[in-house]
C-alpha cells in the first residue's frame, strides 16, 4: 500500500505541490541529510556499541530534561540532558567507574571531559545537534553510544 501512486494526473499534481510546499515551509537541514548519508560509516569496528536501554523524559511535551541509559555487557552510561534554548548540559555517570575520560563527538568536532573517581562526567553549554559519547573503559576498550540528536 505504501508505494501506490494515484492514477489521476490531477491528484499527482496536487500531491507534488503539497510536497513542495512542505519542503519549502520546513526543509530538512543540510547537516541532517549529510549525517544520515554518512551514518553507516561512522561506527568503527574497534568500538563496542552501547545500546540505548532506557529513556525517561522528566518534562512532558517540550520538557527541558531527558534521562538516557546506555549499556553494553556490564558497562552502563547514564546521561541526563538538560535543554536550555539551543544549548545542552550533559550530566552523566559511567559504571563501572574505571573510565578516565568521556568524549562527545559531533560533526563539527569533539570535546573531552574527565571522569571522576565515582564515574561522574559533564559537558556544559553544548550546541544542540547530532552527537555521540565515547567512553574508554579501564579494560582499554572503547564504548560508543548511538548517534543522537541532543
């Protein structure tokens, strides 16, 4: 059913005009198109992918905070994401707390922060957009979250 096209040329013209109007009113950002095209090659084979296990939204419809839990084996990364206009504050914990640092990778570059002795890390005032976290564990392995629009 999803690939069916109307037989009526007038109906097709109306659908094309509607599609053009939607594309003009709310175009897909170029960076999102580029990220989608590049995404299959973004994961490196030497990283263990942390699976998004749980999400909890603190607010309702347009709330200002989300909580995300990623896991791979016995490794867990919990992140609270607070939204303030076009900026994000990421406050998280790594368990086990043996990681030295966490890196936030984004299409415009990356930022690194230290992990304290209880596994806490944070990134303040990060621009909204596509990114992922990379954690180097005490076992020497790199653990990567999926790419998320923060």
